[in-house]
C-alpha cells in the first residue's frame, strides 16, 4: 500500500506542476515555485532548465525563449536515477 500512496502523491505533484507552469509564462516565477516544492536545479541556463525532485522521482524540463519565458516543457516521473522509463506529460507554448 505505501507504493500506491507514493504513486498518488507523485501524480498529484505532477498535476500541480503542470497547472502552475501553464499559468505562469515567466520562468522566474516558475523557478521560485519549483524551489518552494524542493526541486533542485540540475541545469538552469538561457537555453534549457532541468529541475529534479529526487524524493518523488519527478523532473521538469523547460526549453527557454529569448524573452525569459519558456517555449515548451515536460514533466516526467522516472523509475531510476538515469531517468529511463516513466510517465511523461508535456506542453508546447504558443
């Protein structure tokens, strides 16, 4: 049963992250929310940002626009530290 609870918590956080990203076009705001949810920046530069939440095994990948927003994102759950497998959700900003 604990595995089911962890999976439910993981999915709930993933949905929360997706909704938050879609409602915030400015990456600076997204960055602050990810930090508040204990995500760790693996890479955070002008082209791409990768944030990881190791306890829930979730990562967020954002491709940046020149103006400080993001062009698209992916929210993913992973099974192993290599990030192979898992469930993916994504969006392409217009």
